[in-house]
């Protein structure tokens, strides 16, 4: 199922499917630049420290790149 929405609340990023059901929650980090950076229908991008992590609809990490 595709990602329909991603919302940052508190120290977590919550991932929702197209029907609005929560499918996962991942850490948003604690740094000043940390948190949700964006999402597509297949990935959610979250910065933690100097790295941006990509997660799928189940919250599994599928990639990581250095933040600029």
C-alpha cells in the first residue's frame, strides 16, 4: 500500500496509508535540523543528525544519504 501522509509530532514521524490508517512511526531525532524532510508515495525522508534516512510505509529503513 502507498504512503498517503506523513506527520511529525513530538519526537516521532507518523506514517499513514492512503486510507488514513497509521502504518508506522519512526524517530524524528532531537537536533535543531532533525525531523521530517518530505515524503512520496513510497518513501518518507527523515533527517537525524548529519544523515537523511528513507523509510518505507512500514517504517523500514531503505536508504540513507549525507545531509548537505
